[in-house]
C-alpha cells in the first residue's frame, strides 16, 4: 500500500480499496510469471492476488458488515490463488506469503501510523467507544511486550556474537602458536663446502650430519600437476604443459554426475521455455486514440496537459506524471498526453462517449467502442482496465474485452441467459453448457468464471475441470 492510497484511505476508505484492486489487477495482468521467474516477482504477483481477493470479498459485504472484525476474518486463498501456485510449483513459501499479506492488509486499512497513532477509519468502524478504548489498550500492551521481546532478542544476539568472536580468536591464536612451533622445530639447514670444495655436505641441526641429498625420497602420489608426480626423486615433472583435453574431460565428467537440482534452481535458472518466451516476445500493438468528437470543456485519452488545464484549471497537486484534483487524478504518458484517470471525487470532466439508449450489452471480444456505447465514459482508466464505480472491465493487447468483475452490479454485460430446462453442468461440460445452466457470470478472470463467491475453472479446450460452490448457487450434477 503506497502513501497516496494510505492518505486517501483516511477520508475515503472504500475508494482507496477500489483503486488498490485496479492497481493490483494491472500488475497481475501485465506481469508474466512462469516456473523459472525470479521468486521476488512471484511473491509480488501472489501478494496482489491475495489482497485483491480479500478486498473484493469485503466490498461485496453489506454496509453493516463492513467492519474491522470481518475484514480481519477474510482469507486470501482462492481458486485463482490455487491455480497460480500450481503453475509456478510453489510450496511452503506461498502460504507464508498469504499469512503475511492478510496480516499486512488488515494493518494497512486499520492504522495510518503504526508507531505513533492508531487511526480507526470511520467509514468501516462499527464498534462502541468502549470497544475502541479496549482495542487501543490491547494494541499498546502488545507493543510493549513486543519491544521487551525485541530487546531480549538483541541482547541474546550480542552475547552470542561475542562468544563466537572469542572462540574464533582462541582458534586463531592456537593456529599461530602451532605455526611458530613448527618453524622453530625445523630451522633452515646451511650448505657449506667440504674440504674438497664440493658443496654437497649439509650442515644442519642434526648431530650426525648425514648427507640428506643422498636419501631416497618417497614417491609423490598427489594429483597436483607439475609437482613431483613422476619418478621417485620428488622433483616436478619435466613436462611444462598440461593436457587441456584431459582436463576438459574431467570437468565434463564431474558435471555430468551432478543431479538436475544442483544445476537448475527454482528462482535463478536460465533455462526458458521456448513457448513462454514466444508469448512474451509477441509485439504489443500501440493503442491508437479513439476518434471521437468530445464536447467543449471536456478532455479525453490523448489530450495534452494544456488542454486538461484549459478544462480543469490548475491541479491541486502536481506529482510529475500525475495531476490531482482533490482525490481524483489524471495520469500522463511520456509524451505528456492523458493516459488514464481516476474520478474518485466525481469532479473530472473526462469524456469517452455517452451511453447509448437501447445499446446491446457488451460481451467477450467486444471493442472499447462497444463498451462505451453500452456503459458510457468509465469512472477510471488504469492501464488495460476500465472502472465503473467498483466494477471493472479488462481488455487485452488488441483492445478487446477479455474479462470483467461486476462488483457494483452495474455492468451491462452478457454472454447468454440461463435456460430453465437446461441440464446441470459437471466435469468436462463446455462453456456453453455452463451458460445454459448458470447464465452470465459475475466475473471472468482468465480461465475462471465466478458466480458471486462460487467459481468454475476451465481447461485450455474450454471444458470444466473444477469448481468451488462457496455461495451454494451452482447448478451442478453431483451424481457425476
């Protein structure tokens, strides 16, 4: 949760939740994640999925049920979550991320400043003043115990570190002593010429003054190259070069014995699936501004900063590529043209077109013009996601509809009506059979269709492979 959302949440909590859902969904849609993707990226996308699931559940609650206690009870695991961790082959760390994300989301929307003040958001608070005081008292007590625990932990860590240093110093002193003792016991020998003028006699510390150079030396069986590997003299090999081919064979043989896990890790493998790479490298079409006639005193996608200023006046705040008018914001691209907006304060004079009377509902593969005819100008545009109050419509790179989430129950969307005499669906049922049994889903995200909190998952061929009947509203053939 960034600082702008945190500040917005002080006054407009539900609006902040809506904006976070859109930003998280944009991250999910624009970040391709595979098994070999870095773990940091996997965790970032997984955290966005978890937070969005909790926030969507919370926004579906009635006004009376939008309390902190209910926010804390909501969980981030969902069908989309299970699909994600299955695709990336995540194990234990995925559930640790889930626990931390649930806890952090609750803290983000309950406290503005964790250290100094406890700010309870009025829009969601449904408790008495006595309960507030009790909650604050418990929170402060928890912080005191946490501070004491941290102090004890730091003390233990310092003590352990000191002991480790003492042990290390002791071993270093012992090693130095052993080295000095070895040097003293093996004083260097001195070569002196004998009476005949030869310098073969070795005068050392031994009392018998034996000729050490005539002693037979032990054959060196070490594997080090060019170091006494031939003969019994102990001298280096007469060959100056090393067989490079033999060395390469040894290296290749040693690598071939390594298990696959030693060469390939989950996070840093450089092996890439060719099919995945192809999908990522597909060129993205540049979105061309829709040719529409806009009324005077309005702006639209592609409008310049001067045109926006002429319509809206000077912004309340200017944050580089984003202009704010109260809590509403307008985003500009690198060419300083309008790239999106969020009309939280309902004061932006943005225009994409009017809703046409008797317009047909939009559906999958509908164009943006079709959505404008059906719904009018969106409340917000963030990347490839259009918002209508809390509901969202998602577009692909070809600017056609690929999904939606009808949270506010205000989208004029349809892919078909339920048939009264339709048979219940089951595993391997087609999408059309599901439509006949259930009608248009509340949301479509990827291969998952949702009806309220219940969900149905399809495979690549469009057949049902699983479902979750949380809302007990799915028309399922349980016998199959």
